[in-house]
């Protein structure tokens, strides 16, 4: 399935160093563990930062209270429930 124009735009925004900085801030704040299942990954795993709300035009402008660290599986489940 092809990505929409908005999805492509958003993917480009996630490559911005300002998002990378905020993402690291959130991961550190959440002690580098999934806030849903409390899984603490090894160095070969990837945690993701989930937006609980979208209130800013750019991801790096989002209020940190609207961001949470999730493991891949919990992130997928969160989006599946919302669909």
C-alpha cells in the first residue's frame, strides 16, 4: 500500500535532528523501557516514541507529556486498537 502525501511528509520530519533530540529526551525520561509492558530491551532491540496526542505541527514541537516510550509490539497494539 502506498503512503499518502501526509505520511511521506511526516516520515521526513522524523529525520530532523530536533526530533532525534526530543526522542532521546523521552527515552531517557522513561528510563529506556516500554511504559506499557515495562520491557527493557537489549541493545539489539528498538524502542519507539508514541504520540498519545498530536497537538503540534512538527514532532519536535510536541509537548513531552503527549509522548511515551513503547516497545515495537506495544506500539503496534496501540495503533491496532485505535483503528
